[in-house]
C-alpha cells in the first residue's frame, strides 16, 4: 500500500471550512437552545468507550464499529452513537438522580463504512434521551421536541413517520406462530423499505389467502389517527392491540401539542428492530431522500448497565441538515477589519476592544501610511471578497479615517 500524500485524509471523513463551521455551530446552538427550553440538560461523554460495555450495548452492528487497543491490550471503540454512552452515565454517575432524567447532546460519532459506498465515517448528531418514563406522554414529548428541533435548525418542510415495533411483532406472531426465520425475513424487508421483496417473501410462504391479505394490508396502513382504528381490525393478538392503543394515545398527545400536521402514522416503520422496543419514528425533509432525524423507545438498554429503566429519545442528523441547508442558509456574521498606522494604534485598538465586547468579530492590522494611501482605491466589493463586512482605518491623526463599509 502506497504512503498517503500529505494532503490526503482517510475515506469517509471531511474537513469543514469556516463557512460550513459557522453554519454547523449555528444549527447546533439553535437546536440545543430549543432542547434546553424543554428542560433537557446537555451532557458530554468520551469519544472512546470500552468495547465490552458501550460497544456491545450499541445499536451499531459489530462490523461497523471502529476498534482500537490501549497499551494494556483492552479493546476500545470510537462511539458509534450517543444513546449507549448516556445509558452508561444514567446507570452510574446519575444513579441517584430521580427519574425521569432529561439529557441532550451534540457530538461527533463514528461508524466504519465500505469505502465504495460513498458514505461518511464521522458525522455529527444532536439529540435527547428521556429516561425513566414509560408513558405515551414521554414518547409524544420526544416526537414534538424533534419537530421543534427541526424547525430551530432551519428545516421548514418535513414529515415525521411513526410506528410501533410491538404491532408488527404481534401481527407476525399471530400469522406465523413460532416461525422466527420467516418473521425476521419479513422485518428485514420492511426495515430496508423493500416492499417488493416483502410481497415476494409472503408469496413464498404459501399462507392462507386471508392471512396473506392481512400481512399485505399493513403496507397501506399510512395516514392519520384513522390508521389506529384500521389496525385494530387486522389483529386480535394482545401485543399488537396493546401497541396500537399506545400509538393512538401518542397521536392524541401530539394533537394536543398542535403538531400532528407534521406526523404520519406508518405501521411498517419499525426502526432497528433489535434495538427498539416500542414506538419508533423517522423524519424526512422535503428536499432530501435520507432521514434527518430518527428515534424511538428502547426500554431494555439502560438495564444492561445495571439500572432498569424505560427510555425514549431521538438523534437529529446534524451533518445531513447542514448539507440540506447549504448555501440557502448562509450565516451572516459581522466581521470588521481595523487597520491602523503607528500613530493611530491606541485609538484603533480601543475601537477593536469596544467592537469585541459588543460581540462583533474584529481583526486588527498594522500598516504603513503608504499602504493606506494605495488601498484608498479599494472598492467595497473588494472588502466583501476578503471576508469583512466593514473596514475601519485609523491614520496619522489617530482618528477613524474613511471607515470603508
């Protein structure tokens, strides 16, 4: 293997130039402020965790984890999500904190990828975890907060699809009792949105006509609150009916929040079925084919760290939102250049300090008198091209001269 060139970087990672960083930080600040207004406190966890604890508990498949060894030979991982690390903290450092616990975060996470896939190996997430509340009210709260967070990030057109893994588990157990292989194959098709493959799998099972029809009908179960009533007609399984009742209650709470117009009930929405235990959801922006937010209930995770607790939450895919907004949401930041000669230094530096105290990004530059005279012909457009919204000049008399803007 040839040695990398000095300007090369590993596949799947990228550099963020100042304009992109300004936009990313603006999204981050706005979203975290929104989460704080809902009572969520920010947490920071280590970039590296033990494989045998957080790595194993993560929802990320083992082959997608970045692994490394410390000097004692212990296997570590770069965090692949924030949910498992937060579960570790809730069960240990916050073990005496009364439930429910509301935490927020903004962090980079890492997932190993196939080089030819064109996907990123490092990306940013902003999200929340609500731990210790099993109710439909808690599930509705995180969905409503996800909607508020998308708006705070600047995403105006989007739709949230919510489902419940319990409904599908109950329906499939009723239709295919004891056939775990067939159940998992059908779930895999739904997870990957392969509806053609799903129908093909059903045909291959040679089910009774009415059973096959029931399993095909779930592909049409998308809509508003009326979907709950339709779903109840499909199954008498206790797990499926309990799940639909929970989903109906979530819908009613979302109506009370006044955000149901952004929500679509989709009973094929199951998320990572090995990880989620109840309600799941994904949010899609109108101009992007990938989800910009995802989340759901995961009641079994915190128990793996020794403190049984129900939990629900979501992660905003901040990097995708940055790509979505692009140049449409250029962050306008005032940047001032204060130029001065030796004689104008005191006044210029005092002015610079005044601007900085008022929150204006200010750069100072010492120049010679001859250079100031030559630069007098510089146009306003030249100043903008240099990245400054204003240029202030302090010359021989120590007073502001010209102040090209």
